[in-house]
C-alpha cells in the first residue's frame, strides 16, 4: 500500500495570487496542506490568499518569484518553503500566460514566452520537486493543462503546444517515479470564469455541453482529489474539467 | 547538514546503505556486484546520486552515472570526482 501524506507536508502552487491558482491554494489548505502561495508580480493578491487560509486555521506563506526565470528561482522557492514550512511534497504547476495570435503572424518572442512559462518552467519545478518526494516516498504533482492542446483553438498555437507538451510530460514523468509513491497528473480545464477568460463569446458557451463556464473552485476540487491520499493509484492521467467540451 | 569527508571507506558505506534501501539484501551488495544482478535500476541510481550530493556535496551527472555497472564503479566515481 502507498504511504499516507506526512503531517508536515507542504504544497506549492505556482501562480496562486488569483483565479484558478488561488482557488487551488485554498482548497489544498482546507485539506490540511501547508501551502506555498507563489506569485510573480501580484504580492498583494498572494498575501490576501495567505490571510484567508490563516483565518480559516491553515498555514500558508506567500513566495514571490518569476518561475520562467531559469536562474535558480525554482530552487529558491523550494528552499524557502522547506526552511519555513516543511518539505514540499505537492507541486501544482498552475502559472501560465497567453500571447495569442494566428500562427502566421506570431512572433518568436510570443511563442517563446508562452513555452517558457507554461512548459519549461513547469519542467524545472517538477525536476526540483521530485527530490524531496522520492526521498519521502510520497509526492503529488499536478499540472494544470487545458482543453486547448488536446483540442484546437485558433489563435493559440503557442499555448496549445505548451499545454499538449505538459500532458506529454505528465505521462512520462508519472511512469518514471510511480514506484516511489509519487503521482503526476494533469487537470485540463475548459472555459473557466477568470481574468484570463473574461470575454467568452456566446458561441463558445453554446459549444459547451454544460452551457456555462466553469468556476476556479471546480478546477480546484479536481486538484484537491489528485493531491489526496485517495488518489494514490491515479497517475499519468488527465482529468478534464470542461463541462463536457472534450467528450 | 555538514558534508562528510570523502574517503573510499566512507563512500562505500554510504553506497551500501543507500542500495540496501532499494531492495537488495545487504550481503548481496559486494563491490563487484553489478546493478543488473542487484536489480538496481536508473531511478535507484538517480536517487543514489541525490544521496551522494546531499552527503558529500559531489554532483554526479546523469551521463556519468549511466556508464557505471558495479557497486565498485559507483564508489570509484564519487571518490575520483572529489579528487
């Protein structure tokens, strides 16, 4: 049987100052995780999430850092959390950006920024995260992918490539570390009502079988499950939270 | 954690202790034993590298670790890398 989560375990959620990441941080704290709330520029937002978690009786710490920066940011975030809260035994790679445009007109910079943040940074964070997880014989990595990637979305060649890559990485890394009690899964949100998707056209809503956008809390619930002891035998999978879009 | 001083004896003890966690019986872990015989695979060797780095501050590259075949090779690699 797999080991249960150690009492002192910390979950690090990237891009957690608002939207889906914030909802995930709160949901994991409700499940008893101490939570590292990563932010890039929105320190106030991250501190609000930390305060909300602490008011509810949980433990959390806002940890700033641009995860797309190759120069040791991942190490710094983990080191700080390990010193102040405990071993990081869950990682949620949530931070993501968009830089939309038709492929025919897309600049290299827009391609590279999206791949760097949404895929390469998630790889670096995952590589660092696995060290304490393997040692503890327990770990949970959840990558926030998207229905875009498995499905087409005109204007998002960069984002689709990054998210499809994230799902591929999820599957392969899952097989590498499964026997150490470390699971690696993805969630694939559809259209979720956040700042990133504020202008969803009616035609898009019509194409969603559930006829509505999802909420950050609905995505967080899926992450919460995948991070739980109950999901110890779920690894390499992608859980779609999309109102039936990909069905 | 303070790093340990590297001697062949200390490294051998660390390697034996680490490998024993991965499944082989302690008396099977001889210097001439191959990882194949011990059923020690690439993930085990990656974890061994991590333990060596934590204890001795010696960083082993995946390429180097991929070439070693026996317990003795692992000890030699760490000792030579430190020297």
